[in-house]
C-alpha cells in the first residue's frame, strides 16, 4: 500500500492510497481519482511531509468514523490496516444497489448509515453530478469481505 499526497488544479490537497505506483498512474490517467472538494480530475502528486526514519516513530492518530471528535492511537501500519478494515466491515453491504441506497440516504428517504457496495462508472459519475459524496475503497480494505 502506497499513500500519496495529491492536489487538484485548484490546489485542494488530499491523500490517496494505492496498491502500487502503476495503480496510481492507471487511476489518474482514467480520471478515477477526483478531488473530494471540487471533483476536479486534474490530479498531481505533491511532496509528502511524512518521512519515516526507522520504526520508532510516534503512533499516528486516526479519526474514528463513529465519532469524528474521538481518535484512536495506532501503533503501526498493520494496526492501522486492521482498524480501517473494521470500519469497512461495519458498513452495511448493499452490493450492486449502492447508487440507489446512496441516493436514498442523500435525499433523506432513509436514515443515514454507513454503506458499501459496487457502482458502475456511469453510476459513480451520476452520483458525483448529484453532489453525493462517496469514495472508492482500495482492494486492500475490501479483499476479505467478498
């Protein structure tokens, strides 16, 4: 898993997780990566301030999805991956009905909840056009859930 600092052409900065440098390039070329603020597909890598020297770095802090004001101390990459997978597992798996369920939640037709599932490229583009926020999860987080 590779984590890159990214920025759109409007200078919005965000982080992206990729299986490999080739995976990043493939997703960037096919405009699968979009700015989470403005949906701009013009994404470039930026220098990262995250420099590791040895393995004795201080634990990172990751916000917990259930309570954004809380944080969870993480002691290493394996622990971070475990916690992220836990968060993904807690989401309701709606399968191919993802786009439909995301719309129902967005338009307050059903109570809000965390969902996961699959959407076609057309469905994803349509959700973005409607202003419905979602993100694609790397296979590393969903591999054990199928």
